[in-house]
């Protein structure tokens, strides 16, 4: 198998085609890009880093590595209600990387560029003797003065979660061999959720445009931990009910197979669903939005004045969590 043959050849063959259509990218021939914003628009930016063996498995398919890298940053934009615009890619490739891996990686990026209407506009490439390290900086736009943030949650607000909880966490555990014996269909579905999360870009924009939410965060490091960021930023507490957590059929099968309860899903990361607060009088509007987007939006609890997070079981008893989520250090 051929190894990659030099920085400029890689840029011209694989990365420059990803910048087609972006006039300010200059076909990646300049060291900087120029992004055009609409009148009245504000720029939103975020950066994420993924390291082989730490944030993705070394034998994950290159297409899914590329998609996950882009999607986790798009999820940050979604949590602020922003529309994706462009991104920068910084890649430190292992010195023995096969060119076929890089080609498949770029095909994954190209597919998601089309799906999310976003374009590569620049970056940097280097070789490394250590693990593959990938960093992506995403840009989005906001119109008007409003934004979804982490400091607008109010006592009495309902707490909603998009999609389902815990699929990615269970998918990673399956890949690690921690839950043997699960049938192929639920197993493959959970693994796909780990490898290719779905950033809720349309949801974030709709929540902002329709004035349905003020505070939001994407669930990347565990619902309990990420909700804690919302609570701390807003100076409130919350109650979450285990029986109200949205859990997929595949996740239920995996939990049954492992002999575990759904309480552990509160600390599992990687779902990149949106967790947001909304006033109680927005319930009908959120039901309509869920139908418009064909995306479940589940009310899992509410904010309260008392500080801290209380997780309640079906009998109303408080559940003590062994962990709140993923930590990087």
C-alpha cells in the first residue's frame, strides 16, 4: 500500500477539492481564508480535537473518523443556534499513514460537507511520530441579537432532550467487548451512533428562530455532567426522572444483556443530542417542532431554585450516580 507522498501533494489531491465553491478559500493556495458574512450576521466559532486511541478507536473506518470530527464541532454550533458556514482542518498524520486511508477520510468529509452545507477553507498538515491528532475549527453564523447559551435557564423551565440517550456510550462498550452476545442489528446500530453522531443543527436553529429556548448544550461528556454546566451557568438546580429518559430499543436490549439500569446512561458521553430548557407554556410549540423535524423531543425534568441535580427513580427516590460523565484529565 502507498504511503502519503508529501504535504503539498496531499493538499492538492485530497484537501483542495473540499474547498471548491468557497471563493475565500483561494483553493487552499493562501495561508488564510476570507469569509463573507451577510449584513447583520455574527460569527460563531468552535474548535475540537480528536486523538486516536483517546477520542476514536485506531481501527475505526476513516470515513466515520472524518464525519465524527466534523460533526462534533457542528454540534457545538447547533447548541448555540448557529448555521454552519465553513471549517478549518489541522491534521497531524502518522508518518506511516497509507494514502488509501487519507482518501477515504476525505470522502467522508466530502459527504458531510454536502449534507450540512459547509466547506473546508484552510488548515494545516504535519507528520507526527505519535498518535494521529486531528483538530477542526468550525464557523457558523447568527442573525440578530439572540443566541442559545448556558446562562438562561430559569426555575420552572422544562428540560428537554432530543433523540435518545446512551446509544453512543453503549456502542463504544460493544466495540470494547464489554457487552457480548447482543444480536447484530442492535449492535450495529449502537456502534454507528458512536462512530457517527447526528449534530442537531436544524433543531438548534429552529429553537432560536422560533423563540422556544434560551439555554442549551450538546450532550458530549454525559448528560449529568453537561446539565451541570447549564445549572452552574444559570445559577439554578434541576430534577431529572429516570423513567422519562428517552432510550432506544437497541439501548434497552444492550442494558438487559449487561444486566444494568438506565441510571448509568446519565454519565455516558458521545450522543451529541441537544439538552435545552424551555418555558412550560412552550410545550405545544415543541410538540409541533418535533413533528416538523421528525425528531423526538422528550421532557425529562425541570429546573428549580434549589441548587444541584436530583435524579429520581420511578418511586420518586433520589438515585446516587457513580459518575457524572467523561473527564479529559
